[in-house]
C-alpha cells in the first residue's frame, strides 16, 4: 500500500494480508465514526479531535516504517507499542473529562503529565516518519524555548515554564487539539472523502481526458493539459507534491515526448500542482483553517481567491504557450485526443458534484461540511449512470482510504497545533509580529517583503498547512497592525506559504517533478521559480488593490483593475520567456518587465502610461511578425511519427 497523498516523498509499507485487513477495518470504523459525529450526534470537540488523532496515528504506525531498513511487510514491536500508546489519551479524556477540563494547563496531576507525554512523543515520531525531519525539529526547538526562554535576552525572553505546565497545556484544545486538528478532522476529512469517492467513480481519469480534449489541440498541448488537469485535481487534494506524483506521471512524459525540455516539463507540473491549492472551491486545508482563524466565512474566502488564482494560472498558461512557440511545438493529434462531446455524454455527469458544492456554498450558504457530504452523495448516485458504479463495498473502501490519506494532514495539523500552543503560552507570536513591524519602519512595502520572506522560509521543508498556520500566528498580525484588511493579510500569507514548494533551495513540488522528468532537482526548481513568477507578485497586487479580491461593490473600477492586472501578468510572462510573436532581445525583455511593474501597481497614471506603451509594443511586434514566416501554427497536428496513444489510454 503506497500513500501518495503526503507533502513529502515517503514510501509506506506493503503490508501483508492480515495487517492490511486490520488497517482497512480500523480505517473504515474510524471513518464511520467521523461521519456519525458530523451527521448524527455532535461530539465534544476535545473528545472528537482526540479520537480522530489517535485512530489516524494508530494507522500511521502500521503504515510508516521508522527507517528504510525497517520491516517492510508488517509493523515492528515498537510500531505496535506506539500504536497502542496513542489510543490511551482519548480514553483518559473520556474517563476524566469533568475533572480534567478544570485543571488542564493550570494544576496538572502526575497522570496528566504521563498521558500528555504519551501524546507528544508519538506525535513527534510519526510526524518525522510521514513528513520528514523539518517539522518535528522545529517543534522540538519551540518546546525547548518554552522551557529555557528565561535564559534568552531581549524580546525573546519569557519567564519559562516547567515541564508539567508545558505538557498539560499542549494536551488540550489550546495545544495539539487546536484549530488545525479540528479543521483536519472535519472539513478536510469530508473533502478527502469526497475526493476518494470521485476517484472511485472514475473522475480522476475523466478530468485528465477532459483536459486532453479541451487543451490538447493547442501548441504545446500536453503542458496546457498539465495546467488544466493539475488545477482540477490540486484544488481537491490540497497537496502539491501528491498532485505532482499523480497527474505528473502522465503529463511530464507527454510534455517531454512532444519536445519540451525535461526541466521545463517537471517545472510546469510543479507550478500547476502548487496552484491547485490556490484555486477555489476547495483550496486545500489551508483555506478552511483560514476561515476558522479569521472568522471570515469560507464562501467569502472562496470568492476573494478567484481573481488571484486566475491571474496565476493565466500567467503559467502564457509562459508555456510562449515556450511552445519558441520551440515550434504543436498539439496532440486529433486521432489521439478524446472526443469532447462523446466524453461529456459518457462521464460529463461527474462534473455535477463539483458544481453542486459551489452552488451550495455560494448560493445556498451551506456549510463546507454539509456541501461536501451532499456532493459525495451525488457522486455515488451519478456513478450508477456510468460504467464506474460505486457500490457499498466501494463506499466503505473509500472511507478507509480517506482515513489513510488523512495521515500526513493530521500529523501536520497536530504538530502545528503544538507549535501554536507554544506561541500562545510564551507570547512568542506577538513578539515576532512586533519585531517585524519594527524592522519595517512601519513601511507597508518593506513589511510585505519581510512577511513574504518569513512565509517562504517557514514553508521550506514544511507542508503548506503547517507553514500557513505558523505564519498566521506570527506575521499575519503584523500586516493587520498596518491596516491591511484581515482577509488580504491572511491570503497574502497563504499564497507565500503555498508557493514555498516551488521556491529553491527547498522546492518540494519541483523536486517531485524532477524525479519524474529525470532532471536535476535544482534545475527544475529554478525553472519553476521562473514559471511561477506571477505568484510572487499577485499577493502584493491584491493587498494594494482590494478590488482584485472582489470585496465591495462590483463596479467599473473592478473590471478596470482586473484588466490592468491581466495586462501586467501578460507583460511579466513576455519578460520571463523573452517571446511575444517573435524572440525578444534583453532590452525589450527589460522594458516588458518594467511595464509589468507599472501595470500591477494601482496608480492610475502609471497604469495608463503602461497600457499605452504596451499597446505600441504589441503593434510593433505584430508588424514585425507579418514580415516573417510564423514560428509555428498554434493548432495541431504534430508530425505523423509522434505516437502518444499509450500515454492517454485509461
């Protein structure tokens, strides 16, 4: 059993049948318990989160070996001990709830300390196994800070806390069982379940074929298929690396085959998959956490994210198109593309669940949980009208798979909760915020740059959820202190926490793409940085111009600002690729880059001047193009000896 839905590359065990059946049973029972708590009988958040964490972590110790040399087909004695150990805390909470809630974090008993350690130690270990060393090391540094903080000078000093107080505080909804774990156990679980049911209904193949039939005919078609399909899949699973591993296995070889360089193919998939986390309606776990932290309704966040996400993907689309034009690439031949009409007739109904979720969230005002569950129900019903019928066995299997896929998300959210607990206990978050504001001299541009750097650094080696959660607790308050709107501040932080996965030197999505493309990781990383250039500018744009977040009245200014931003993104793509109708020299590239900067700044005089200059440059390019033979036809068909039929079969 291989788990692809994790932020870091790690291989799970191929369990033998007895243990595989045991994991399946535990997963199904745990998943049904979640549905019971969400649909039938509300459970106290502390108890619910504790049971969620313990059952998911129990599964994790079965599936994730301690080292590469560990037994590969069954858990070791140590794994079984850890799996049993993590089941004790929720039982202890249930048995002593009334007394525990009064003394937790204040006057803990020795037993509270022991049970708390049974939670913290397995958490750090399973986080290491499922996501790598970065997150647990950071958590351990913060734990040491909470104890030894009295030895530090200046702004980082605090009075220090004893072990009993620290562990007891973390063993509560103020620590490990904090908002991130609550979001994982509710919102994220139902959307992961929705995604697994979509897979069972054949939607994964359908999305890929749909992307092929729509975008495959254009020049450089497979790259555009990658952007389209990865955005659809990425918005559901919320994991850029997992998305690269799944859709990239198809799109990257196809891009290489038609003529894209390996580094470009790997980078395109990495950038597209990363953008899936920024694309409504789901946007991964981070958006749900944002809604809980800020108190802003999720539909409001979803609407605000539409224009920035479109600007991001349009920029990538422009760049891959310009690259295809430079290389003289064409599309996928018609005979090798799925017929769109036939495809929609056979499986088009599978688009309805996604549309239903959007309708329920935006029009009917339903909660994300209710919307996702109704969407999941519609998937099951509609599957009976296709050849991929989802039966009772398939439903139970999907429930179990959803719990397995929750492992890296749950461990990440629990560890993030631990770190938030340390921030809250020691006041470190507010200290960091004050330091950043002080360093910026209360200059908004400088502050935005500092916050960007902090978010990217936090995200290097951390899953997006953890990076965003930490940044939201530390640097987002610095932005609101300088009167940046709350929604814009948190979206700014979320963007840079997300795109840290394509930012060298630790660009996890790009490295995953490099592995499939057979290219050196850093080469793909730097190419991804170039392709994703818009992502480093768009957040500054919507902080400076709230019209791009569609907040307030929809007037002429909104359309004007969106149009200007679109031109700015086009100018940026031209500057990055050095091509627009023809190859551009360094001087024109610099001019287009300066135009991009003029167009993205919400100053009317600069934008007007930028539009005028850009129109002149485009007319000059069009005139020069007419004097030359076109570099390539934008449509198909590729050379007749290009055989890609094996790549697009089911």
